[in-house]
C-alpha cells in the first residue's frame, strides 16, 4: 500500500517514511458526506418581528421566543459537543477517573498528510497503546491513544465509519470530524483482526445509540412544536439556506447575554402595563419600547441569518472541494482496485517463483556438494598422477638398468659359453693328455718291468 505496506524491524507491518498509501473507498465516502454527518438533522425556525407582533400579547411572544432560543442554544451546544474533541486533560482522565478501556492493544500510529492526502505521517516513534473507551456522558464510543501526555488519537466512532485492512498488519479509518485518516500498524495479523472486530462491534453500538437518541429528540421536539402552533416562520429560515442542518446556522448566531435582557425588558413592560392601562401615554411608551426591542432583536437575527448564509456558501465551496477530492480519490481507488486485481496472479507467480527458487537453491546446494566431492577427487587424482609420474620415472630407470643388466648378462653368457668351450677344449686336451700319459705310464711300467726282469736275469746270472 503505503504504496504498500512493508514489514519493518519491530515485527509489524507499516508504511515506510515517504511511502504512499491511498485512503480506501470507505474513507472516500466518509469524506464525501462529511458535511451531512458532522451536524444534527433537526432544526428549529427563527421567529422574526412579524411572528412576534402578530401574537396576542407581547409578553407571551417574548417568553416563547426566549424558550425557543434556549432550546435552540441547547441543541446547538449538543451539536458542538459532538463535533469537538475532548482536551488532553480530559483524555488523560479516562484512565484516572474510573473510565476503564474496553479493549486495548499496541500499534504504531500514523495520520494522512493533510497537505498531500497521500503520504502517511508517523505520530508515534514507537508502538503505543490504542484503547476503546465508552463516554458515558455523551453515550458514544471513542478510540484514544496517548503518547506520554500527548493525545495522538481521539476519534469518536460514528455509524458511517469503516475500518479497512489495507495489508496483513495495517489498517485505517477516516474521521470526518477531525478531517483526517488514521492508520495503525500492528505487530501481528491477529491483533489487527481483533481491533477490526471491536471496531465493527462498537460501530453497531454507536448506530443503535444514535437511533435511540434520534427517537428521543423526535419525542421531545413534538411537544415544543405543538405548544406554539400559532407562531409564524420567517421567510428566510435555515431550511431555505441549508436544508435541515441546524448547526450550520445556530452555532454562528450571536447568543449574547444581551438577548435575554432584551427579552426580559420586552416581557416586563407587558406585565407592568396592566396597572397603568388607564394612561395612554404609558401605553404608548410601553409599545414604543416593545417595538424598539423587537426591532433590535430582528436586526440581530437578520445579521445572524446573513452571516449563516455566508457560512453556508463557504460550506458549499468546501463541499465542492471535498467532492472533487472524493472524485480524485475514487479514480485513485479504481486504479488501486485494478492493480489489486492483479495481486492474486502476482502472488501465485511469486509463490511459484519462490518454489522454483527453493528448488534451484537445493539443486545448487547439491551441485556445490558434488563440486566439492569432485574437487577432492581431482586433488586425489593429482596426487595419484604425481605418484604415477614418480613410479614411471623409477620404472624407466629400472628398465634402463635392466637393459644394462641384460647386456651384461648377454656378455656374461657369451663369455660363459666361450669359457665353456674353452673348458671343453681344455678337458678334451686334458683327456688326450691323460690318455697319452696313461700310455706313457704303461710304457714306463713295461719298461720298468723289463728292466726289473733284466736286472733279475743279470743278477741271477
């Protein structure tokens, strides 16, 4: 809203500073009918000189006019008391003089900017207590909130008020008597629902109380109208100026202390004229004084009616301005309703996107885990590769050494083969030598035997 409404650090949802949030349709209707809801719907007609002079006795007309003005002043006072706010002292006394709140909650308080009618202006730096009170003296329900000794909300609930939830934790209502729109930012949706429920309950109670008061006013106004059936109405009355709204005329009438004095002065000659009826001069003076008093009253009443006429023109201009503002707000509400029509689609898309984001986040997390695993495998593979290279180098060295050993082995084999051949040749020559030696030994043995035989033969001979 305001804009909309985001959630801030306190856990409650409320418009940020400078954020724009338009009053809803109910506030637009209440501002449109502000002129008709802030004043009472009953009126009494003003008695002019012609109505006073046509009655049978001047004293009776003066007393009737005095009662008429007193009744009118009383009703005007009641209208003004309904229009006005109670003071800060009276507001504070609600919690000190036996008036207990019917319902209380805590919320951040905002008011619509009176200049732009668009931005929300915070009236409390932190969450404050907002309470419902019953004003037994005026038989009305009020919404009151105090920030220290300052009354930041003092709103009388009327039957035409509407509390609107503009977001999950923010609600607002328009007070046409204060000419403003109040906004409350709650910490939870349940608190907002409870406050709205109480608002509807007290609004219905205010409607019933208003109906009862109207019935009482009708019952009290019927005898007063029947008591003076012969009074004539002035051609220029408040009904001809502004319908039946009495308070648009009567509050501006100068009800000064001089008026009852003139009335008494007008009544006394009529009562004192009876003892001196035998004197025509005294009668003439009496009627001249009566006529002068009536002329003075007529002049005052005429001035009051002219002043009220000027006020009515001013009120009509204000009403036209309010109607223009209401039309502008109606267009704005229509735009916001068009935008809010897309809210469901946007929310569904947002939900789908959130699900997609969650799925992507889970997939990303799985990919990151797999990436970490692959990195570990790559590191181990690098270690294996280094080991493989070192083993390959060792293998190459071993192969080169093996080749050298094979060459040496081949050389040794050749040498062994040649040595074996030489040995065989040596053995063969040695065998031949042994055979030759054996033959020589055999020959020597034979030679020895021969020599021995010769020696024997020589010795024997």
